[in-house]
């Protein structure tokens, strides 16, 4: 009798431990994100869907609305179509300033000429896919474009780098993640962005795709 009880207890302990392990593993590997802003009119797509559209559909272009520094130093998206390598067009929706805000971070200001800059390169009937770092600024950008009359505008959810895996993660799990994972606080700990899918990206600066006012 005692032997049966002991075996039952061991089985329950094993089951309970397995469930906890599975839950902890799920916590570590799941992307914990806060709610992203939602475009007013534009459709939101994933990075992999954006890539598919770029290589299969005519008159479809990728706009990177990050700052010049991010575009150059972090790298930017590219794709091959009809034997030619295309890069994302860099048209910042916001610029860095020299003003220091909360947590000693430099502030950004809206590019007042953003729509005008886009019109220098594209028609309002072109299909424009808009990307930023992680999916926040791109929503601002697509709203400006749709308000200005652009008809076919898409927002890339989670952007170029993706959302941090540790964002919103329980403190205990985040502490372990930071302690043991070499991916903590690196781009490899970001999920669902352009680089997460292993899509083409480059550090090459091509005047054709750089911010127009800088190369005119």
C-alpha cells in the first residue's frame, strides 16, 4: 500500500515538474509585447509577407522610416527582384535632436516634410510598404500617407528588428534570461522582425535609396 502511494506521489511530482518546466520554457520563448499602435486605414502585415509582396508584385516599394543613423549603422532591408538588388528607401518620419529627455535619451521630432519627401520618389497609386525599428513609428508614417491620399499603404508589424523577447516578461524569468542567455539585449532576442526571419539586409549605402535631400 505504502509502495503504491509512494509511486503515485512520484508520478504526480514528475507531472507537476514537467508542467512547470513547459510553462517556464514557454515564458522564455514567447514574445512578450505591449500593444502596438494600429494604423487608421493602412493594413498591417508581417515582414515575411512584405518580402513576398516586394518580390512578386509590380510597383511595390519598401520605405524605411527610421533615422539616418539607424539606417546606416544597424543595417537596412534589401531584396532581389528581376536580378536586381533593391534596398529600402530611407525617408525618416522623425529626426534625432540634441535635446535630452527622460532617462537621458535624445528626443525625436517629426519630419514636417515627410509626405513631401515621399512624393518626390513615389506616386500615390504605388504600393508602399513602410517599416521602422519595431512597428511604432511606421504606424505614424502610414497614417500620414493615407491622410495625404496614398491608396495602397502597408505597415510592417514589428519592423526591422522586432519586439524584445524580454518585454513584459515576468521578472523572475527575465532575470534568468539575462543571466544565462547570450541573446539577451541583442537583436537575436527580438522576435518577428525582418532580421528575425533571416531576410536580406545590408549596410551598403546606395545614393539611390538614401534620404533624398541628402543626395540631391
